[in-house]
């Protein structure tokens, strides 16, 4: 069975909604560096953080990730 790889789309959604990393960091009580790392896909948010991100960005949880070929 092939293992799927995923990457988050936080940077894309922030750009589409014209929301800054700083605003998201403030809403989630995390550093701007944390948001930058998530946007660069060097680290990933936890499941509870993903729920908060989807609420702040007003998007479906499924929209936050995409499959990497």
C-alpha cells in the first residue's frame, strides 16, 4: 500500500483571504515564526491547532491540506 504525503495550504489560504501571518499568529497565540514554518511546510500544526486555523480562516479543514504526488 502506497503511503500518501500531504502538505498544508495555509500560505495559499492566507494569500487568498488577504490575511497576514501576524494576524493568524495573534489569533492562535503562537509566534510569527511558527506561522512562517507552517507556511513553508517545514513543520506542521497539531490537530487542535488545525481546527483553530480553520475557524480563524473560515475554511473547511480539508482545504488546509493537499496531496503531494
